[in-house]
């Protein structure tokens, strides 16, 4: 998946959760852990490691809470 599409999807999740009560970053992490496959989570981590261009702050804060891919 292209980084642009990954960023768009993650930012849409963050925008929704930012409008809800409670901590947005943990809600974003929970959503991504529940619905994204390990490869997408790894791609998001890699994008953040490369600078995370275009990502909302809620997504950046959620990345450390993402589950790692199983071995």
C-alpha cells in the first residue's frame, strides 16, 4: 500500500476518535490493532520511523501502542 493511502486511512481513524470522548491515541491504537493486519501496522511503524510525514499527532502517539507482528 502506498504511504499516502496509509496516512490517509490512519488520519481518518484519528479524526474520528479525536471527536469522541477519551484519549484519542489509545482509541486509534485499539482500532488499528483490531482491524489492520500486521503488515499494515509494520508499514505504519516504518513510515513513522522515516519521519511520519502527513500523520496527525494522534496517530504518531498511537504507534508505540501497536502490537508487533507475530514471529
